[in-house]
């Protein structure tokens, strides 16, 4: 039996996943969570075989949660299932330690196959799609974002969502001075001077969802 933890901030999405997964007799959904804190607690308590994790959540993102899970259990098997499937996001998810990354647009049976593959330690990726050509300016922005560390990317996301320095410090377990200094460094790396610029850049490259803005 493959014991699965579902992490997504949309109840309807989780309900759909659960109905799908439970059509397979070899899979059992042992817990669900809608944010990073409850997901981490569920991971500790239930010790799932596979965690199916969305990247876009309020507060700490899926990447931040993934890092926290792997700090506790370096062998944890985490499958990212996200609407944001750009090459940059996939690369960062892999860099963070995800075993596989699939899009929410995949066929239902593909998700089942991916969970089994991750459980067995096999590759579980979608077939590569043809990427549209992008402008030189867009590619330069992409390269600058790719230069961010995982912690910097997480802070970039929180700042682009309009979170305060105080909120970011608490969410990332840092002091406010460190967060302030890091956000200055991030703006320098991204060559962005204003909060509005950070927001627009994050939206263009699917770091945040416009519907999540406060």
C-alpha cells in the first residue's frame, strides 16, 4: 500500500485528488493539508510514502516546505504537482530535492503512474513539450531569476505577494535585519528597484499567482 499525503490549499482540488487516488487499491490517502505548517505536522505524524505537493500556497511556498521536509527526512519522496510548469520552476523544484514534477494539466492516470514511479524510485516526468520562443529581454529576466538561491527565491515570492519584512522573517525563521539585507541583494540580482517591479516580474515568470495577491 502506498500511503500518500496530499498538500494543496484548494479543498476542491484535494477532494478531486483523493477521489482519483482512491480508485487505485494500492494507494491510500492518509492525510491532507492546506498550508506548510499543517503539511509538515502531517508529514511528521503520518510518515507518508509519497507526498503530493503543490508549490503555490499562502505563506511559505511548496519549495520552502519541501526543504523543511527533506531536512527532517533526506529520503522523503515528494512529487510536485503544480500549475506552474515552466522549465525554471521545474529546475528549482529538482534542485530543492523533489523526486518528480508534473503539471496539474496531466491526465488523471498519469498522476497515478507518477505516484507509483516516485514510490518505486523511478523517473516520473511528463514528456517534454515544445517551448515557445521568447524575447532576449524575457530570457535575461529568466536567467536573473535562475541565479537566485532557493532561499532567495522563496523570499522573492513572499515579497512579490506583498508580505512585510516582519512576516517574511517569521515565515523563514530569520531576523528582520537579515531579511532586509537579503531583499536588497535580491533586487540587485533581479535589477528591480520597486515592489511593483518585483510583482510584475514574479507574475510574468509564474512565481506567483495574481489571485494570491493581498
